[in-house]
């Protein structure tokens, strides 16, 4: 069982793509809207919080990614035809070296 969840709310176009991927049975209803919930571990949560500074989890440990991250995750779900994608998706969503110079720590600025 997952420790936390990312909610991806579905419009008609996204819902059609989810159906085409054979994942219609994974759709749930949250606050009257169709959504997919992607489970993740506490470790994944920490990485996402570092990658997305404004990411906020509610009391039930659910969040919604910013638009660019949500689109990336949705594309991965549709491509892999599974919602169990966080092990792969975290490599696309979290880049620990983002914004760092090529001459990082320990290079002596060579």
C-alpha cells in the first residue's frame, strides 16, 4: 500500500486516453471529479517536495503536481498503461542537479 498519493484530475480528453490505455477501472471520484490516484512511498514524497517547492499535501497525504509535472506523469501512465509508475516517473520528475552548475561540488572548479 502506498504512503501518499498524487491526484490527477481528468477532463474528457484525458479520460478517453485512460480508457484507451485500459485503465478505466482505476478511475476514482474525488470531490465530484474523475481522477487517477498514483501511489508513492515516503521516499518518493521527499524527492518530489525537493523538486517542487510549492507542493502541498493535504491531511490524507494527497497532492496535485504543478501543471508540467502532472502532464509528464500522465503521459508516463498512458504510455506504460499502468498507475504503478512512480519508480520510473520519479527519475523524470525529480532532478537533484537541476539549477546546479556543471562545475559542482568537489571538482575544484576545473
